[in-house]
C-alpha cells in the first residue's frame, strides 16, 4: 500500500481510538505500531487530524448567550473575524497555526486578535498555550455536562415533588388562579420561578458566594459560546428573553408563535412567585451543597479547569442542570411544556 495512504489511514484510526482511555489497542493495521513512524509522518498525522477538526469547527452553527445586568456586556462583536471559531479552536487544544491556515489571516493579524482578546479578558495563557476565559461548549461538552448532571437533577426533582403541595397552595392565592389552572402555568412556575429567573441570584450569592460577576474590560458579565445542537436552542436549554416588549421563557425563542392565551403577572402575583422561589431555595441549596464536592471534581477533571473559574463553570452548568430537571418533570407529568417550547408572559 502507498505509504502516504497508510499515514492517512493511521490518522483516521488514531481519531477513532483516541477516545479509548485504557490505551490497550495501540496496533495499527498496515502501518504497524505508531512507534515505527518517523517524526515527519507523525506530524503529518497530527496535521490531518487538526485539519479535519478545524473544518468541523468552521461548519458549526454557533449561539452566544450572556448573563448580565444593565450595560455590562462586551464592547465588541465575537462573530467578527471568526473570533468565536478561534476560541473553539483553542478550547479544543488545536494550534493557532491551523486557524491562520483556515482563515487566510496573516500571523500579524492573528497576533493582534489574540492580544485584543487578552486585553478583554477573553483569553489567557496556561503552560504556554492560549485558552479561553469564557465558557465554550461543543456537542461533546454538552453531552458530558448533561451526563454528569444526572445525580444532581434527580435529587432536585425529588425536592420539587416534596415541595409541590406548598407551591400549589401559594399559586391558589394568585390573581392568575382565578382564571387559569396550575397546569397552564406549571412549566413557568416549576422551571422559571423555582430554578431560573427567580432563583439564579440565590445560586450565585448563596451557593457560589459570588456578589460580583467576572470583570472583563471594566464590565461584569458571564459569557457563553456554544455549538447549536438540535432544532431548538443549543442543547435545549431554557432561558428568558425580553425583546420588543415581549417576555418569553423557553428554548425556542427564535421561533415565536403568538399565544392565544394571555399570561399576565401582576405585582402581587410576582411577590407570591418570589415567596415560592425563596421557600424552595432552601431545598435547592441543600442539594447543591450536598453535591459540591462532586461538582468540583467534575470541574477539576474537565478542560474547563484550565479556562475558567469553578464559579463561571458552574453557573453555566447549572443551566444544563435545571433544563434537565425541567425535562424530567415533563416526563413525570409534573409540568406541561408548551408545544412551541415557549411561554410568553407579561408583567403588569
């Protein structure tokens, strides 16, 4: 067999077997063991693998999300000049040279980009290699984060089941209950009120002990860049959005369909939702604290330990956790997710 072809086949075998953690299968058909290859041929293999990885990155559909208040936000566009792709490349431990080759940018321009991102606290150097300092997640990352979330998610579902009678009792005191059933609002209350919008400050301050968000170029915010997976939003994560006077909670916010039924929250109802969230926070924080060592071990063993703080890692992982909790509650018929994936509401 042509030796160049053997090298390419070897590269493909290496790609398939690189996930084999026990490292027992080291033999490669035709090419023999990897040790017989010259350094040049090993470099060729690495170049082939890198090239294929780079191509897959540049084919990604990318989503960007932020947690912030007021004018705390980036003062530049991460989509410009393939910045997001560069961050993915560095997150996946691929060389900057591959980015230069793919984009056709000069070394000087790429160097300026890297320095700019360093100044914005979006990049830092670890052991001589540049790594992102914002949360980056590709398909593989998302799958692992959902897998690792399972024990925490199951425990939270159990706590919500225990709390449900009190939640329904509080709901019966709302103006909403005079016209609409708990089932209509179950998705919004059990997911958004108990776990997300009404709760996330408690997770930040009481569990993570963070009163200030990460400082970046004089602004404080969390930032996420993720691979878009699935028909809805990346990884099916639920979240809030306010745009053009419309508030929506869901995971299909780019495809809004007008809801035939109005969902109005009065000031007094909002106060009751606050009570729900505060009351449940004790149970939620207990679950999180009981699993803190587990969460820290997941972080330490992941690539994120070289990129971002545990606090920034967890706040984004928490989005995976509560989204998984929401889906589990749907499976157990504890709540009803709107067919559109969205719940449109109005604060009055």
